[in-house]
């Protein structure tokens, strides 16, 4: 199972589904884990749910507040 604490329940389910599918297709365990993790991370990136993207949104919000104070 995935070890990433930043993944939510849906991410865990997707990881398990992809992992199981890859094993069924003949991939070894380690390759299936790598492919499943990469798939989940790719989807999270597309949806803007990575830690870096969340930090950038928080930083952007702080910058917006600073700009409002200057006016």
C-alpha cells in the first residue's frame, strides 16, 4: 500500500487499483508500486493538489493581502 501521508482516501484507492492492474498485467511488485505511485502523483499534479501547488496558493494569498494593505 502507498506510504504517502498526503494522499487522501481516493488517492489510496487509485493507487491500489493501478497497482493491482499492473501486477495482473505481469509487472513485478516493485514496478507496479512505482507505476501506481507515479500515476497518482500525476493525477494530483493535474488537479493542483501537490504540496508545492498548495504552498504557492498560500503564498499568493499572502501577497494579495499585502497588496490590499498598500492601497
